[in-house]
C-alpha cells in the first residue's frame, strides 16, 4: 500500500519559505503593512486573496522569498490542498493566517498532506516530488497523522483493481491492520459460512473463484462501551445474473468502499486509543456470474431467520450487510454504524460529495451532523420513512431485496437493513459514493474516505479519550 504522504510535513527547516495566508476582507489592511516592493508586485499580478489563490514573491536575489495565499472568506478548509503540487519544490512554513477560522493550522497540515496523495502502484515512472510544509504552530499533529494514515488506507483499498483485491486481499488488509494494533481477528470462509449460519453472505459470494468470507476483529477492553462498525465489502460487483452494463460496471472495484472506510475509521479509533470495545465486521464477497450464482426469484434465508425474495441480484450489498448486522446486533453495542456504497438512488439525490445519513434517533442525528460540520466532512440526513416499507414486501417471502417500485431506492434500502438491526439500538447507516469524480484541492480523483472524519469525531465526542 501507499505510504501515507506525511513526509510532506517536516519538523523544521531554516530555509523554509514563509506563507502569508490572508482572508479577502482583511487583505487591504494586511497589504498596507507590507514593503513597497511587495505591494507593487501584488498589484501588478492583480492578486485578490480569493480562496486558494497564490502569489509568489521574489526576493532581492531573484530567489523565492514568500508566498501569499488567499483565504477568500476564511472558511474554506481546503485552501492548502493543492500547494504541495503547485508550489515550487522546497520547504514552506505558515507565517500567519489573517482572518482564518480557529483550527486553520491543523487544516493547513491536513489538507496539504491529503492533497499530496497519489495512487502510483501501477505507474512505471517515478512520481514528481512535492513541496513540503513545516508542521504549523498550534497544529494537532496526532489528529493529522491519524486522519492522513486512515484516508490513505481507505483510498488505496478503493483504488486497487479487483484483480489485486478480491475477498482474500481485503482479508489480508484487515489482518495487517489488526496486527498493527494488537486486535484479535477471526475469518469465516466459504462453506463454513453455512455451517455458522451466514447464508446470505455465502449466497452472494459463492459464484466467485475466491470464496466469500466474514472478517471479524475486536480491540479494546471488554468492559468498555461497545462500538461496532460494519462495512460492505463487495470487492467487485458485476450485478450477478442481473448483469450491469459496461458503464455501470466500470467503477465497481469501489463497491467495497464501505469496508475500506470502516477499516480506516477503525485505525483512527485504535491509534487514538479511544476507550471503547471496538468490533469490526466486513462481509467480503465478489458478486460474480457462474453456474451457481443466486438468481432473481430465489428465496434466501437469513441469519435472523427472515426470508428474502431476490427481486434483483444487483441489490446484493444489503444482503451481505443483513447477516453482518444481525450478528452485530446480538451484542447490543452502544453504537452500531454501517457504511456502504449501497444505492445509485442516493447518488442521484445527493451527488458524489454527500453521503446519505440514515438514523432514527434525533439526538444521535444531531450529534453526527454536528461532528460532520466540525470535521468539514458533510453528511445529509435522509428519512427512514416507515410507510415506504411496503415497497419491499414480497408475495412469497418476508421481504424482497429490491421491490418493484422505482421510487425512494436509498430509503427502501435503509428500511431493508433496519429489519436486521436490533430494536432500540443506536444505529447509523451511511450510503456513500466513496469516490471523487475529479481532482479538487486535498481530494484527488479516485477513492475517498467520505464520512470517516465525521464518524470519528462523533465516537470521540460520545465516548471520550483516555
């Protein structure tokens, strides 16, 4: 896997070039205190201090003397996200941030490092060197290191093609993470899933040449509050016998984005040593096509005992999550979170940047949305609207995994999952795209850890730190 781009953040450098960050409404006052030469240069290039804009100031010797960074209104956390790529190679330091938000030093480092991520595993040419930043004064270094490492793990897993990351590869990533933090891990594989009553995970993954499995690891004191994370681990989704189109299949290496996000979140929790009993469950499968594929019209029994008619084999993620959520609920955790690249309907409604948040508890909903705002990791709440439950009724079984209505696909998927969650549990369901369609500061195109920082903030706020 890629080394986290923390090498772009350095302890010190005597030759570091100062970066003067200035909000637009404070720019004129700041400029009035600058040397005449600086004033003249900034005027000649028409610098306006718009968010992310930069001006390079040359010294008397012709060398690089300083950088002026525009902050716009001062509320954009990503303004330094492109600087590692766009500034000349060298070392820089934050010399001041006039009109910026309070946590700007931490975000300066975080955005700089996240913007320096590059998935170069399959590139034959060496990648260009990036500009480095001295750790800013007042920066929460531990938080940056945890978030960057987690995001790198998640991005790498999502970006890796299925040929190199089928269920066995996802298992190895989980084993590596568990070993790093001293977590205990078990994996139930292949026919053992039937013997231990995980029939839906088995049914979805049995057609693949790589056996389906349930990855299960725990960490932390047994007496601590239980926090359980469940991540959809569909390592490739062909759609099954309801085969996707070529365009619909193009990004399906990312259909394990929920599992990847959960593993990164687990790293943050363990690295921060939060006082919780963490459990991570990842049903890892490939939804492939073969003679033993599950079929439209089949009726499957679940771990909970509920029967499910298969309305569409391309609605497989909720099937594997159902068995995992049933097991997760058996321990009555203090908080249960599942993350999944679950529905195209959610992307149609909210676009790629906003994961859908489904939660019945009003206090919990308010807490997670507050954590999302603090982390600049947005979520948008959608309803678990119970009257729509009838849309996934079946005439021959207890439930249909897809139903026959074209409406409210993200909501009905959430309602399907709710059937497998214990009553009165604090449960959050995240429907995420897990992908950046294009390059933006701090967020290069490709796999993305959407909701990860928000959920970490929620868990830290609810359960505290040692």
